[in-house]
C-alpha cells in the first residue's frame, strides 16, 4: 500500500496576513521593543545616583541599599511598560527574616527582574559571568550582592576568578547564611529559548542543603510571551508567578554530597515546577 498523502490548499488570505504582518505588526513590535529597551536603560541610569546616595547613607548595609532601590525600580518599570504581575499562593513566601533558596524555571531574559519586583525582602541571585548582562544591569546586580559564577569548564577558563562547581555551591550557601538573605537560582542555567524545560542541574538543592534553609519552587508562566527570548522583543501582557509549598529539607541538611539524594530531590523539584507549565512545554531529564 502506498503511504498516506496530505494535500494542502494555500489561500490568498494567508499571504495577505503575512504581508499585513510585515508592513504593520512587525514595525510596531519593533517600535514597542525599542521603546521598552530605551526606557529600561534610562530608568536604570537615572536611578544610579539615588542608589549610590542610599548606599552612602547606609554604609553598613550597602548591598541591601542597592537591592532596595533596584526592587523599587523594577516595580516602576514593569508598571510603565504595561506588564502585569500575578503572584499565586503568596502565603508560601518566607516570613520576614527567614532565608530560603528560590528555584524557578527560566522562561525569559528578565526573570530575575520579575522576582526582584515581587519579593520585597533581601534577595540575591546567581548570575552570568561578566559580559553576558547589559550595562548598567550588571552593575546593579553586582552592587546588590549577586554572585557571578562559571556554569561550565569553558566559562571557568575564560573567567578564572569566578567560582564554579562545588566552590560555587559553597560560596552561595555562605552568602545565604552570613548575610541573612534569600537566593534565587535557575536550575536550568539557561533561558528556555525553544519553550522546552531544559535539564535541571543540582545546584539549587545542594545550596539549600548546605545552607540549611528551605527550598521554595517557583513556576513562571507567560514571561516568554511578554519578553521573547528568541526575538528579543517586548510586549505588554500578564506574567504569573506561582509559589509552591517549601520543601522541608531539615532531615537532609548537610548531605549535599549524597548524589543519589540530591538527584532525587532535584527531580522532585523539577516535577513540581513543570506541573504548572502549559502542556506545550516538554521536559528533559535531570543531570
């Protein structure tokens, strides 16, 4: 028997739609994106002296001062840019003075900015090596105490001063413990450019175990439509952040070198985060 054949009848409306998109939609989209980018850069530059002055007035808490101004800026920028944030189950957020490790899927290039706008308590993040983040965003993150790390041997070679692997875990855990701050980690290590949840690395679990703090899963939905990671475009819309119940890791504190346990907990973390993502997302195994 011959194999089934499919016949597709093209319509003029399809070509017309494509032409209209090229003539109207794409230029408008480019305009909105350029406006949002220039607004972002302008806001950050104008806020620099405010952050510097705030830090000078509170020298003992310089990093927290930079973080507070940055969080206020993030909230203001998202509002002006037409981005609506919805936080589901905010009752699972840590109480004042409690440190946790947040772990989220990486849906867009500005996920850290989103969480900085939502979470008002001190929070830092594991960030990319120098040169991977636009100025002055990289300056803000560094001044606020975020920790740049090397994600692989290639980056370790290019940036020999950065920590990576077990040393990165130790440095992050020390930051959480000594500065009484929460930490934001993206276990995938990269943005989901193909709308596929990438492999989850075990760093978030190991940091929480070593620091002796709860692990809080987060699911980010809609960010890829507002901030497209592939086309570098921006469009007003709604982004939802779902906060899941914290993992109580008390029985396992200090066991970050138990590989079987760490992988089991990381797989559990991945399942919880992925559960609330659209069905169009697919997943890959944990490393």
